[in-house]
């Protein structure tokens, strides 16, 4: 009877472990999507294991976003700093690694996707801007590309194709310009343009925004770089009016919808044969082939592995959360200023996970064939024991479906020149089945940039 209870308990825990992280965190998602950030904060406050559990970095992510949305910018940066320190100090836990081999990888501390680690610095830069700490905001912008470069140096094979962030350079240029450092603003805008026209155009289908081209020409003129100014005017086939010293400008960041969530999929590999100590597993449909070295294993293990015909590897996949709104513009002083896409977080997420899969799938196959070899060896000793090991292997082959789910789908921006004083503007968002108008009030100072970020929370639920 006690053995039966253990089996039932194991199955209940297993079923809970197989539920996706999105399904487990629906209550928090419901509060966030509805804009009820006070309730979201209370829910996070009630999580007694939040700061110490295996999901602690996701807890810090969510606390940082919720504090940001509540206008608590110091508090937001406190949590993002804790998340950043956790990522920097991340160490594999031997105990959780061993446990994950016989249960579920979600028992391990969550290791963020690379792009999640750099998005911390976007939020921290915004927080510092709101706190009028522009030098600190610049540090966070620089850290985005520094961290991307550092992450990529860790990978011998299958490096991330997303290794530079164009939008970080845009934000850096805007901050430099606001502080009167036009030389560094010009350099930042030029760097942004180059990344957009190379990596971003190829990977994400995003070209340099028109506003960025205008700002690049403006800064060249402000620095007296006549050759650069003429070069970009000819390249972009445009001229830009002189700045009005009596005006300031509003730079508005439109954070639209929510990024993807993770689900699970299974990739089937077929044994293509054993040769020179290697057994090769292939998936012809995906064009994948992975030779796994087993020559250092025991004779019985090698035979058990060589006899395998099929292995199925569980791996996370992203599921897009469809946007409600696809375009937007600001209405100010009777003029229309459309938003331009600057950062497609949804596409970046898919690209980063694909790159990681190419790096890690071989180790996943190696782990699986080890479990299968154990199953065959157990079966030869005792048929019942082999069946139990086989059941556990099949039932526990699950992917880690955790991810940062309060990130926006995308970030767009527009820049509006305005005279000094109080201005009322409207954000109009458009979608196939809905439109939205949101009013705002801003105080503009001449010669200065007023920054503002707005998260449009409307999103569609996922369907697996």
C-alpha cells in the first residue's frame, strides 16, 4: 500500500511538473494584462519562496516590471539589479542537475535566455531616465551590447546571431543628444544605423527607422561634419530642417502587447549507425545530424545504445502571443507622428531559442541515450524493473517551459517637436478588430528631450 501511495504521489508531482510555466502563472498574467499592478504586487509579496526558489530570477524580473509600471523606479531597479547579480553569479547546481535527469528540468534554478538578461538593462535605463540620472542610464545602454558580446564569447559553437542591439544604440544616442554631447550622439546613431541595416535587416526584417536617419543627419550638422552630413543626405535622399532653439521634443516609446511564452515540442531522431565509437542520430525533416561519442562506455552500454532505433528529445518552443494592435501614432498640435518599429522582442526570442537549441540538442540526445541504455540494462536484469525505468524515462522527458512573460512584444518610437510648455497629445492604436485612443499630458522644456514609455497591455491569449 505504501508503494502504491509513492507511485500516486510521484504521478501527481509529475503531472504538475508537466504543466507549462505559463499555465502555472496565469493569475499573475491576468493581473498584468488587465493593468492591475497593485494586485500583481500583492500576489508577488505573498510568494514566500520567490527570492530563494528555483524561479527567483523570474520573480525578480516580474517584480522589476510591476514596480516600473507602478512608477516606483528606484524599487524597480533594486529588483532588476538583484536579477542581474543572479545571472552574473549563476552556477550550475550539482544536486538539481542530477535530480533533473530523473525528474523534470524545471526543478533546476531557471537560467534566463540571453536576450532576457540584456532586457534588464533596457528597463533600468528607462528607470534612470525617469529619475533624471542620465549617466547611469547610459551605463545600462552600454551594458546591453557588452553583455551580448560577453555571452557570445562563451559559446565555441552555435553562437547567437543576435549579438548586437540596434535599439540600445538609438537610446544611447538620444540620451547623449539630450545632454548636449552631440559627438557621441552622432556615433551612437551611426552605430544603430549600421546594426539595423546589417543584422536586424537580415534576422528580423527591420530596417533603420526614418527618425534615426533624420537624427543622424541632424547630429552630423550639429558637429560641423559637412562630409558626413552630405553623405547621409544623399544616401537617404532627404534633407532635415534646422532645429528650432525655442522648441524641445517628446520621444515616446510604445511597448506593444506581450512577448511569447514557452511550450514543449518533441524532436524525433533516428539511429543512422554506429562507427568508430560514434553513434549518429538524424532528423531528415529538419536537416539535423548529431554524432554522439560512446566509445568510452562499457560494452553492454555501447550495445544497448547501438541497438536504439529512435530517441525523442523534448525541447522548449516559443508560442507567439498575437497582438491586438499592429500600428499606432501620436496626435500632437493637429499633426500625426507614426510610430516606427525599433525592437521586435518576439522575433529576438525565437531567434535566441533556435540558436540555443542548435548548441544544446546534442547534449540532450546524449542524456536520452544514457537513460535508454539504463532502461535496457535494467530490463535484461529484470523485466519489471526495466518497465519501471522505461516508464519513468518516458514520463520525465519534459522541457523547461519557464520564461520572462511580462516583456512586451515589441518596442516602437516616435519623436515630436513641441514648443515649451504644457501639451496634450493622443496615442491612437490600430488593429484588425480594435482601435484605441489614450490621452497624455506632457511638460516640454526648450532644448530638451522629454522621454516617456507606455506599455499597451492588450494581447490575445495563446493557442498551442
